[in-house]
């Protein structure tokens, strides 16, 4: 991979060759998260906005020269990436905005944004000859890894909290993953996964540990800008748990700026649940995220529940360096946003996806976004991932079906009264 210049530690600034370290900077243990550096002059000679316009591969692999994979490396057969970017003029007007789009990553093969990173993990694991890939997850990253592994016949071991939504656990089982349900939090599952990966030599996909996962997630930034005609939006709103998605988006926009394909960095607005707000608190109070201890995690949005966000350095840099902000919303706002987003856009998000919509509404109310700005909100996962939360949301909103006998007179009564 001659286009990679090195892996730079976000703590001490040391740069390592791609073959010198596997995951983290050896000076800082598991906290030594690395950032992948690129030779943009070389990349610019291999890919351009014009070559992309002529490229009929509508997946993340259209950006292969900007990804940490070999040019001829085999890739999974699933159609990963190039998810829709829907204009949303109706809700934009309701919020006092002129330009609004929703990036719908629920359209991925396993129905979440996490397919982007898992695809990179599977390709890199194959290149290293790893027989087994592992990850810890609250559900979506696990399902993404399990589904993509199934598509290429790769073994995988998944560590998830036993409190994960049933639909997400069902996804893992139907893909024939080896599933370890951990009694405890996501953080406990993460630590156990790290230990097991080292003990058995499994390839470790964990975000905030494997630096290449950000490189998969950054492809959403590429798509957003390309779908907008290489005009970067003014702000992007996305929910935040571990911090890898917002960090990946930041990396993607940085890549495009370095190549000269966009002329500004969008402000990144990260949305956290009130019951899992480590990064919001650290940003608000100007705390050092390395020294700050874990926070409690009580939220219905399981996908963004992280007491100690593993990619917190990249997440904080994304907000601070882009001039963005962290926004905190409570579970009632998240639940209310599920049917509200669905009925005005047709996009059905799980609680974490709806959290971004709740954050958009809060940002509009608080003046964090201006009327004439171009705003993108990211839906990170399908509402079918968590039906229990969805039913709670619609019941709270007063939306209920009619239960009747097969009698046309009753139908007439219903509709004559409406």
C-alpha cells in the first residue's frame, strides 16, 4: 500500500510504518489510537472527480485509492455504500431551514452504517491471513461484521451485552456468528473482546482500537460531497456513542480538502443521549478526554451507549477542529423523533438514528444552524433493529391501530368520525 505514509499516534504524535504496528501505538497501550496518513499527491494521480463520474461501481470501493486496501484485493460481494441522500424540503421548512438532506444508511446490507467499517475489516483480515475476526458491539457493528463475514465464508466471534435488542441478536444468529452474550455493559464486552483477540490471535475489528475502521466510515463523507456535486454541506448532524462515525466523517472531509475536491470543512454536530453523554460533558466543560473517567450509561439508544467512548480522541477533534458542537438529547426526545422523522421523510430510524434527528431539531431551536445553510443529517440504522423501542415511541405519540371485526359498518363508523 504505497499510498499510506504511516500511522500517527494521536497522543504522542509518533508515526509508525504500516508494517511496524498492528493496531495501537505501543507507548500507550490500548489507548494509543492511530490515524492513517496518506500520500495525497500520489492518490490524486490515481483518482479524480472526473474518474469518479465515469465509475459505475456504486459502492465504497469506487474510492479504493483512498482506502487502506491493496488495488487488487478481493472485496465482499455485498453492495456496501452509496446509500441515498434524500432532500427533505418539507421538514426543512418546518424547522426554518432552506436546505436539508437525510443520508440514509439504514439501506446498507445489514441495515446500518457499520457495514462500511466491517467491509474494510474483512478485506484487511483476509490480506493478513486471519481465519477469525472478532468485535465487541452493542449490536450494529456485530451484525455488520457477521453479515459481511457470511458473504465470504469467514469465521467470526461476536461479544455483545446480553441486553442488546432481540432483533440485533437475531441478526447475529441468522448469520451463523459465534455469539458471546456478556452479562454487563458494552465496555465490559469490549475489554473481554480485546483479551480474547490477543489470546487466540483473532483479527480485531473493534472501533477506537483498530485505526482502519475510521477509514471505512469516512466513505460516507465522500458520498455526501459527491452526491451534492462536490459542494460540501455547511453542517452534518450525526449521533455519537464510541465516536468512530463522527471521527470517520471528519477524516473523510479532511481527505477531500487535502485533494482540493471541496473548499471547506463542514461543521460536525455530534448528538449524544443524556444517559450516555461522556463527549458532550467533556466538550462543554473543556475536559481532557484521556483523563476523564467513564460515565453512567442509561439510554434507550443502545447503539450510542458508551460509558468510555473508545474513539473519543478522534470524536473530540472532529467537533473542535470543525467548529462544531456536541448536543445532548434525552430519551423522550429520541423516542419522539422516531415517528416524527419517519412521517416527514419516510426514513425509519432506530433510536440512535432518530437521536440525530432530535439533535437537528435542538440545533435549529438553539441557533446552531442558520436558515440558509446546507444541512445533512445521518440516519445510522434501521428502525427494524429495535421494534420494542419503536412500539414504545408510537404508543407515546398516540399512534395506534384500529382492532375491529370484519364488519364494513364498523369501518364506516371509524371514517365518518375522522
